[in-house]
C-alpha cells in the first residue's frame, strides 16, 4: 500500500514579467518514510530547478487512491463517504476516504472520478471535490527499483 507525502519546495522562480521571486510549491510523492520522501522530491526536482532550492516541509497525506488523467493539469482532492449498514443496529455508517484526481477542471475531475469508480461494488457518496495547490504527483518508480535489483 502506498504512503503519500506532501512536500513543499522553496526556490527562486522567474515570473512571466521577468522578475525573480521566491516561491513555495507543493508536490506529492510516494515514499516509505519522511526521509525517503525528502530524498525523492529532491531527486525529482533537480532537473527542473536551476540554482538553490530547499524542501521546506514534508507531511503525511491520507489517500486511498490516485486517478491519473494525462489531459489534466490540476489536482483535485475528492472526499468520498463509503456507506455500510451495521447488521446489529441497522444503522448506516459512513467511512470517509480521500482520493486525488488529475483533471483540467471541476467537471472533468467529477467525470474521471466517476468513471474510475464505476466497477466499485460498495455504496458511496461524494462529499466534496476541492482543487489543491499541488503542482505534480510522483508515484513509486518501479522501473528504477527493478533495474536496481537486477544490478545487485
């Protein structure tokens, strides 16, 4: 099971008007620990940032799934409530779960999420869909892991 960490990276960025400004951007990485998350985000960002940068924050994020969509340029956090019925008391119970969806706008986020959940047998309701400040998501690099194991 994946563990996701939100990493904030602080660096100097050239703005559209030509002014250099210090910005902090958020990214999501799949890692086993805080240390690995910091190492992963550093490795992923080095090719894209010229000059100095620092990882200013790393925090664990509770996510059950990520739905990628190549046409999307934004990330939306979807809160779903899975509905179960307690057999003893016959009372509905809602269990919150969070997913990330890549989309270009709200309606596409809803469509991608709905399409991704169409084979789910559990009853659920969408509690909220919120655009996040995430710039990108870096999942586990399985190809590199397999290649590293082959070398050893």
